[in-house]
C-alpha cells in the first residue's frame, strides 16, 4: 500500500467529477458497553450490492428519527440481543436471554416510521423479530426446537435447510429455488406474522425463517444471517439495494424550510 494521501485523492477526482449515485442504506447499529458498533459483514454486503451504508445509532429522539429517514433509501434492521417482551405486552420467560433496552424503542419506532413511508426494509435475525413486534406479529421468547438453531459452527457455515414458498419474493430472489441452506444463531423466532406479513420460508421443524409484507413488495425479513454467507447471502442485499433505487427515483425527498 502506498501511503500517499494526495495520490489517493487525485485518483478519486480522476474517475469523475462526482461519485456515482448510489442508494443510501441505513443500518441499525448494535449497542454494547457504551459503544455503538456494527459487524463488518453488514456494511460490506451493502457495498458489494451497490449501496452506500449509513450506520444508525440507537437514538429515540423524534427529530433524529425523522431526519434519518429523510436521508436513506432503504433500511437494514440488523441482528442482536432479544427484544424486551414488555414491548409486546408479555412478561419475560425464564428462557429469555440478554435484552438490549438501548435498541428496542429506537428500532421499533424507526421500523414503524419507515413502514409508513414505504421505505424498503430488510430485517435480519433480530430484525425480522423487530418487524413482527412493531407491526402486529408475535415472537416466541424461546423456541425449544428439536433442530439446533444456535450453531457452534463458523458463522459462514450453513447448518440447516429452509423450505421457500414458490410464489414469494424470496423465491424470486433465489431463482425460484424451493429450498435454501442457511446459518442459524437464534433461540427466538416469529410466532405469528400478523395480517401485514405472510410466512415465506420455514425450517423443517416449522419455525418461521422468512416473512414478507402482504401490503408491498419491498419489505422482507429473514431469521438467518445472510451477511455472513458471502456470495450466497449477497442476493438479499442486492434485492434491498434495487428496491432502494426504485424508492429513490420515485420519491420526492423532503426539502429544507430555510
């Protein structure tokens, strides 16, 4: 690597006067020990798919939320700890794991606001559960399945199959396949989708592995972690970026009142 900052800058300007226009994908960040963080595979897959990643810290301030949504073309709800069941009107199960209270309210509000604006959304692991809790579904606090849904293998390894609904967005993303092989790092799952979603993939034990909106074609959630699956996971991010491009080109963004 050549440590010459000016040459790096010159190479950027030599390509074009302005950067290629790409959709901005907001990614909800994790919060741990006072730090807002994001695992590299999330934003790396967004870049590989042709998007511009923008980290969204867990802030519930309404002005921050609304201004954030003004500047993104798609939303990626990332994985993480359990959602506090009190947000779903339930008391905690003895099998509830660590919750992340810092994330819950900001992400639930962000999801509702993005849904109302028809911003494309992809929910991953905790993210699919966030979609369910925010939009009328239910989450099982502990699945207690006979299939191992919390693997010990590397995150890039696939460890069980999911059956894909033939007429689903997920099926079209993966060229009409009826079965996918996925990785698995969860002990909770969507219990019922509510009327705004339908189930589009299940594990052999019946656990919901994917759902998509019944009201639009640009909101999708998966229970596995495609960000860790390289080329096999990339089509989901390409789908999100393509939907974000459509949103960007058909939506009039709010303008300043100055």
